[in-house]
């Protein structure tokens, strides 16, 4: 199974954002600690998801960075991604594991210890835990769980916990102290004036 970096960059495909430009800026400073998750909107076609994922996988391969595809596991298989990530409304974790196979990286979303332990028992390689705080990068999210919620999940499982939801570099120290292995970001990079610098700041906070 590919190694799991501490910083997860989730593609931002909202209008006016350029996920490939952000990725090209972030990859050269990643130092092997980056995972890229391709996420597209619910209104995107499978062909659009495939086209973006194929380009992202190619970019990640040049820098030896793990690439996952969120939600659409058939796209992950089609483009040769290292695995995928499933949320609460996607395939159950056990079914997703059967689709991807035993060697793939499989992330699952969780926000409380019970669901987290079930996801791990069903085959999750890591957990995306949150939202840490309210965020506008994805519609329909449940209420934020804060540091205490992240800690509760981290204490219940042995797989890496990746905190997500409005995370900035300033939050990393507290989240790591709460047991998070790493963090996943969208707006912290896609909305940054200098994505390369923002990536370096997040990696610096995660590895200090």
C-alpha cells in the first residue's frame, strides 16, 4: 500500500478555481508528505471527473505523490489512482474495499467514534474526520466537531486520522496534539495568493 502523507490537498473545482494550477504549485514543495484527493462536484459528469483525475494522476506520478479519487471509485480504477475516499452517502466502506481491492488506499469519512471504528473494521486505511470547523467548500455538511471531536475519534482508532474542514496552518499544532496524523485542505490552498508558500507553511507545521 502506498505511504500516506500528512497533508491532503483536495481539488477545488468551484467556479473560478484552477485545481491544476494549485497542484502544479504545491507538488514541487511536497517532499513526499502530500496526498492529492480528486474531488468534483455532484453535477460533474463521469467524463469530466475522469478527465481531471487522469491529469492529476499524471502530475502526481512525476513527483511520486499518492493520488486518490473521492466518491467515484470506478473513476479511480479507470485512471490508475492509488485508491479512493468514500463519504457517508457513497458506497459502504466494505463494498468500497471490495471494489478497490486489498492493496489500495481507502479513506472513509467519520465524525464520531462509533462510525469510525466500524469504518476501520470494514477496511478503511485512514479516516477523514470533521468538519473541524464550518466551511463553504462543500454543501450539506453537518455541524463542526471541533478539536474535541477530532480527539474522540483519534482515541478510538489506530489508523491515521486526517482532520478536515476549514483547517489552516495555525490549527495544525492543536490538531496534532489531539491525535490527528495530518490534515486535509481545500480553500487553504486554492484560495491562497501563493499556493506554494501555503503548502510549505502547512507542511512545516505538520512536520515540526
